[in-house]
C-alpha cells in the first residue's frame, strides 16, 4: 500500500497467512528461528540485510497453503542461514552502516519472496528519509556490547495513527485488511494527518494501555497473538482483580472517533511544511539542521514550561501542560529529548519551536528562557547535555546563540561537559585575568546593575577561557593565575552570581560580543599567559627600585616611606599593569621572606597603598610614583614581548 510501513505490512501479511507477527518474523528471517520478538529497530533498517528470506510459494493461492504444509514450508532453514544472520548482525552493529543499502542478493531474495519491487521493499522502512532527518541516521553509542539504540524522536510500536487512514478506501484489499499504517507516523515530528485535517490519535478509545517494555523495544505490540485484524488494538486492557492475564484489547482503531480538538490552518501548514522537507529528494544540510534545531528548542520549551506557554496557542496550552507535568513527574532530564507523546501537545510545541526560529534575535530569546525559567542546576546542565547530542547537526545560527548560555554553566558531576561550539579565533592565552580596561568599558560598563565590576571582570575572564578550552571553572581560574583555594572561591562566587542576579542575560550578550571582537582580530592579541609566566614570583629588585624612586620630586616636610613594603606594593602595581591581572592574586615574594608578624602587618596595610596608587585623584607623592611605575611597566611589557626579558631574568632577587 502507498506509504505503508514495515510493521503495517507485517500485520497485514501475518493476518492473511494466519500467523502471528512474531511467527512471520521468524519464517522471513527477521528474528531468530529459536524465538524472540520483532525488534523496534526494524523500522529503521530491515534487519534482514544479509539474511536469507524463506521463499514462500506465492504461485499458489493462500487458501491452498493450509495447516502443517504451510507452516513447515515457512519454517524451513536454508543452507548458510547462520552465516548470513551473523553477517547481518555485524552490519547492523556498525554505527556507520549506510542503512538500507542492501547487498543485491538479500534484496533480491526478499523481493522474490514478497513479490515486491526493489523500490517497494526499500520504501517499507524509514531509511529512505535518512539523509534529511538526523534521528534516522543518528545511532547512540552501544552499551555493553549491545546494538545501537534508536533515537527517541523515532516512535516505536504503533503509537500514533489516523483512524480515517486506517479505515482505508473502497478498494477490496483495504475493505478487508484496512488502510496502511503509515511509516511517517513513526516520526516524532508528525502529529497530524493533512489528508483528513485532524490530529493523530495516540491511544486506544477503549483503554488499551501499552506496557513500557513494549513501547521501548518491540516493533509490534504483543506480536505473539494470532488472528487480530491489522487495525485492531494489540495492547491489553487495564488490569483487574479477576483477570491476571491480560489479552489484547482487540478494539478496532479504524473505528475510533477523531480527536475533538482540530489542528487548524496554522498547524496543518506546519505539518505540510515538515513533511515536504522530510520527503524532498534533494540532500540539503539546511533541512537536517532545521530538524535538529526544532528538537533542541522543543526540549527547551518542555524543560522550562510554563515559561513558554505564551508562545503556544491557548487552545492547546492545557494539553501541553499535562504533558510537561508528566515529564517532570516520571522522567529526568533525558525524557525531554523525546517527542511529546500526545500528538496535540507535540504539534503545539513544535509550532512554538518553529516560531522561535523565525525570530531574528534568537540569542536574546534563548537568554530569556535561561534567566526566567531555567533557574535550577539540573535544568541548565540538562539542556546543555541535550545540546551536545545535536551540536554537530544543528545550525550554526543556533550554535552561536546558545554558546554564551551553555558555556557559562558546568554540567553536574557524571555528565559529560559540552564540547566547545565556538570556532574561537582567540586562544586562552589571549585572555587576561581581569580583562583589559577598554574591553570592559566597551562591553560591560553599560550594564545597569548592582554587581561589583571586579566580579564581572573576574567571571568574564573565566568564561572566555572556558569557551575555548572546555575547562571547568576551577581549571580556568587556575590557568589565569588564581591560587587553588581562591579558585574554589571563584567557582562558588560564579555559581551564586549566575543563579541569582538579573544581570545575567545582558552579561552573556556582552560577553558574546567581546568574544566575537577578539575572534575578529585574533592575530593582534597579546599572549597574556606568556606575560604571567614571565612575571611569576617577580618583584622589583632593590637597585631598580632605588633608581625609580630617585626620579621622584622631593617633598617638603615628612618624607614618604620607600621601604621594602612599598617596593612590594609597587611590584604588584607593575605586575597588574603588565599582566592585566587582579592585584589580589599578584605574587608577593618580598613579603614571603619576612617574619610572620611582619607579613601580617603588611597584609593589613596592602589595600591602603593600592588605593592610593589607583585612586582617580592621587596625592602628589603617589601621583609621581604611579607615573614612574606606569612608564616602567610599559617598558617591561615591551621587553617581554620582544623577548628581551626571559622568564628566568624576570624573576629578580628579593633582596
């Protein structure tokens, strides 16, 4: 039948032959002759690739093939069956398997047994759409040697259907066996029937309930039952006290009423659009990227519900709310990387995701979701984990918009950190620990909020290093020269700020703008890591200090102290100017050589001297000293860049 899927074909053929679907699977080589159920993966790729197909004598009428004669013929095992089955298993276990590019002999045997053409045989599975729909080709990594799992945006069993399509037309074959179970109903992006302008149904009108294991693993629910019409519900009714064994429901799904809610012109147009993209003959990477973008934004909407309710048609908002509540109750983060079970909720959320993709400022929209809805640790890290799965197949536009959001958050322990999506022109060594003052002025000074600028600069530097190195917050902080215990403080400080302040959205946008600016002029950026290394444990030597202070204008009255304590503070000032680090994290080698009580005294007075050197209106002595130190810092930086100052030479003696 047109658009028929492999499970629909097997249901119809097994009913015609008087076999169970599982028996038909065994006789046709789909499953082991020793038993077993039809696996769900068959909807993607006919597992009989490489299997011999038992040849049924189709030249005789079905009625003439009766009883044991027919069963014996179907169950015969031709020579070489085991070798071919092993070859098929090896083919399917390889994630690089091309799908339904069957060896000619296997496909010839199948077409001979079924009297289908080669194209008809190929059309039974989803592999004809594998080039346009990423979940068909995406194989999850094998677990413990098992075969790859099917992507959760490909539905199993017989989860969705249109009753009017199952009722069929007036042709003799469809009057007897019903219409086709369409293969497009296996895709999570199909929620409506454009032909009959109705939502698909996803449950039995008489209450048949699919057990979880059937929904997850089987191609056809309860495939061991014989004599069920192809359109009959194969799920059992709810359990009762008197009935331990639960036979199939048997309700005719082709007679089920249509859903009361109708999709309307907007959703029907979206469904037409999705199907046309799916079935286009041209291989277009933009189509694949669009579907991946839809999946990512659908996950974002369901995780953050009800924040996205204003983007959903109010008629369908209640249905989506029920779906979102069920996901929060019965599943973790990973359940959001699936198609909504209810086709009505699915259509409404896909429409909302599609509308988000039409907005020019996608980055701002994503930031709004993160700041207003994804306020907890699991939600943010969870969406970042889902993003990692689609990272290679989603659009560059979405990758760019999401980068400043997911890179500002480290996943929970046990979850793999997302790989960097930014083709960063800058490198980690180009980032100073406290940012260049003009960088801050251009990108962050406009932020209107209560947060101290020192915190903003510190967090911005850590995040920029994270984006280009995949480092954790402590790792990035240590790379920038922050001590281990202070790195932990930086991590706590960062997490608290990201989860509490209202400035986060503007900060992320500003940070992304700075990263873009750095990438655009990467060739002219300074290697601050080299400067930090050159000045590690550095200080002004006594002779240089004496030379610098000798240039200061003499003062009347009491003379300022020019002792080792001030030499240490002056060294910190120069270190900050050259490395663009934070004075709190500067080396203090002179202080470290002093007795403990003197170290404590210097530490108490450190901030006072720093304030005098950096205040906007310094006193006369500190103004002259600042100018002398600034000039020396400029020369020292130039010498380091020119290679005139090696790391060894820069670390002068303390005394």
